[in-house]
C-alpha cells in the first residue's frame, strides 16, 4: 500500500499531504485524490464556468474521492503548453482550444476550416463526424477525451471599415493557430501570434489591430477599448476540448471514473447550450459598449468564401484519407 501511494504521489495523482490519510484506506477510511485542471480563459468566461461546475459535480458524485481544482487565466500553464503538461503528468486534466495543435494532427484543426460549419447545428455534426479520429489521436498521445464545447461563431474585429478582403491587407492580424495565420497570408495581413490571455495587452499596445475571433473573446478582452468594428462573418465555430491523462484516469476506482465521465457528458450538453445562448448576449455587450456590429458586404463574403475554399483544399491535402472520411461522413449527416 505504501509503495502504491509513493508511486501515485510522484506521478502527481495524489497530493503528498493526503498520502498519510490514504494509508488508512485499506481499513475503510476515506481518501481523496486531487487533480489540477488548467485553462487559458478568465473565470467569467462560460467555458471556465462550465469547468467549475464539472469539477463540482465530479466531487459530489464521487463522494469527495476526487477533487479537481480549475486554474483559469493561463495561471498555471500558457494555452499552447497545457496539452503537453497533461501528457507529461504536470497536470492531470486540461482544457485547450484544440485547433492550437493542428500542426500535430490535421484532425485537431477541422473545426477552424472557414465556412465548413457555420452554425451550431452544423458544428455539432462536424464534431460527431470527427470525434472518433480525435479520440484516436489523443489516445495515441496518452490522453482521454472527456468533452468538447463550442465558441460563438468567428467574426472580424478592426478599427476601420472593411468592404472586401483587400481592406484587410497590411493589418497586424492576430494569429492563434494554423488557420488564422494562413488567412493572414492569403489576405496580405501581418500575422502576429497572440494567445487569449495576452490579447488585451496586445490590443492596448497596438501589437494587433485586426483579428478574427468570437464575440466571447471580444467581451473577455474588452475589445471596444481598442477597436471599433465587428463584422459578423460566422466563419467557423471552434471548440475547446477537455481531456485527462490516461494514467491518471486509469488510477481511479471504477465508480470514480464513472463520476468523471457522467459529469463530462453533462458538461458537454451544457456547454453546447451555453455557446448558443451566450452568443446573442455577447453581441449585445459589444453593441452596448459602442462597437459597430455589422453584416459583411457581398464583396467581403465572396472574398472570405474564396479564402475558405483554399483553406479547405489545404486541410484536405494534409489530412489525407482520414480527412476525406471525416468530410464524407459530415456531408451525409
């Protein structure tokens, strides 16, 4: 028993402070496992609120045997580092914008292919079509997918009128994944890599003066303090995914594992509903704070559609047979 606990403490699966109490488990005493779950987003963001509820439901359903502490605002690890931290057992679980890791596997970037899925209903179907491949890819990296939730549709923020993609040329364009960097290349903007936690400072200092992101991120970063226009292009609906280190999950009792997966299923359902519900509220907040919320012109729509067609072609080439199978399954839904 002591040897097992020592192994678990070293792996970060049990807090050293409760190891002594856990020794009494063999005689029927209570023991608690503690996990940390980093996220890159602020506490008021609905993804983090959903994470907090997920953690609370796990603790309740497990009878206190598993406590998950959520660390928001990239306070524990920066967004690009969270996934690797979970793979290497520095954290037991984590939440990431999965498209950050498209360079590892194209399937992680399918939800940011412009105009492939532009409504929550379409995005949910795309997720269903790609989920088996995503689970397989994560499993090969020592991770277990728990759930995925959407962001609001992506639009364009600037501080000038944009009537066509030509008006995006020369903007210092925030890039946070392969897709947004490629858009910058295609429209002649200057890509600048900025993650969510650093966005308010990048906007305030003029490092970024144009970007494509969700209304949620616009509100989180108080984007109206730096930019003036929002074009509701509904280009794509990206997803955050929550996953757990496979070894950490395997170390749990079966009943606690069930508490985790049941709470994850509830969080996924809740997260998709929140994404749709919050979208209109975020748009209202932008308007109340003086943002010009506009529909894209016909020329801008056409230009973005051409960009989307090129990016779909790029993604299909990278994804090969697996990508073709996902797109085929999606089209049949």
